[in-house]
C-alpha cells in the first residue's frame, strides 16, 4: 500500500495575493531559504530548503493559485525510488512543515484548507531479467484498452522518444492516468541515481487520480459517505492503493494469454478453423505487430479501412481468443 506523489492546490487566489506571494519568494531566495526551479511569465516554481520532496508553483495562466507537489518518501527522509505508506503521524508532520512554509510566504491559509488535486497509487514489481520486463510492456502496448481511454506516448519532441516508448505504457481518460514503466531505465536515462545504486529490472505500476475521480472512489468504497478532512482523504487513498490499483488495471487491460508472434501463429495453425479463417487471424496478428503504438485498436482500424465489417472483425477477435 503506497503513495508516490500527491498534489495539493490552494483555493483561487486574488491577483493581489498572487503578487504578494510572488515577491516574497524572491525575498526568501535572497535570504537563502528558497531556490527557483522554473520562472516563466505566469509560472514560478520553487523549492523551500527545509522541506525536502516538495515543489511549490505559483500559477496565473487562467485564475491564480498555488500548487504543492509532495513526494512523501523524500519528505520523510527516504530516497527517490522509495514508496510511502502514509500514517496519521506522517501526514500531521507533513501538515506542520507546509503550514510553516505557508506562513513564510505570508499566505493566509493552512494545510487543512488546501484541496487534494491529484494522488498517485503506486506499486513496484521485480522481474528476474530485463527481457521479460520488455516483453511484458510490449504486450501491454498491443492489448485492447478499455473504451474511453486513450493511449499516450512520447512524441518526437523527445530526442529518444522511440526508446522511451519501448520502456513505458500509458493510457488515460479525463481524470485517471494508468502507467506501467521500467523504473530502472528511467533512473538511468534521467541520471536520477548513481548507476551502481539503481535497482535492476524494476517495473512500476501507477494510477494517478485527479480530484473528480476521488469522489467516484469514495462513493464506491464508502457508499456515498463523503470524506471531508484532507488528512483522512490522503490516508484513505494510501491504505486502499493496492486494491484500487488491482481493480483499475484488471478493468482496463484485457484478460488472456500474452504470447510473442511466432507461438501465437503456431497455435492458430494447429486450430481447427478453415485455412481462410486462419489466414485472416494470422493477418490480423501481423497487423497488431505492425501497429506497435496502437496495438489491437490500430489493427481493428486498419481492417476497417480495408473493408472488413464490424461483424467480421469481431469474429476474427473471437476466433483468435479461442485459439490462443
């Protein structure tokens, strides 16, 4: 049961408050208590020296507000790869640190008035070797995803986008993002740890929920009993993180056997279907392999463009599932 990151946001600020906090950040920088991470026209990101594992951002793009991203493992003395089980004592310590920082900014608010905007449920899985992990990610990339979800991937703005996509899988809807990625690769590629300290063959499952998604979770598990206290919300999601992860990944990733292309083709050849049906099934699998970024969804679209009816495509999927 673990949390990797959560994000808190303030109620909407007035522009007067925003400008006051903005100026105070630079006063804290000049006194050595703070450092700037990013400065743009409407965005000021900074870290406060005595609170590890937090990133503070003043944003004024539409309406002014303050965002606080918290990595609780680092905040409580752990490392970047650690995950945190949040207890009442831990969240109270977090609240005390954040309240102190808010006071330094001159903000007329406290931790309890902040809004839980996003929280990531996370779990790590250790593989015996990296080939198995790469095969697993490749299978996820080609599986049939749930209606309403879209596949996300790195684009050409990243110099090594193809390599990044080989090591990660992400799908999202409006307020839920599900990610599976090679944590060992990320640590190496972004130089976040010394090479000798990076855990090998570590795969991370992560479900990120935005504010509107929390209400569905509370409704489902608490039968309409709303959790008002910010502390209780964070602790509850931390305690329920593994059941939530299991439910969302079971719901969104199609069940079945996951095979490389050659064994799957062999099973089709051994099936009792007619040669014509076998050819269609094998053709479909080759299309799935070719559509490496969109998988089965891409293959279905390709067959539709080629003139196959919805019923014929459904029969190909059904026959393939029965054979493999």
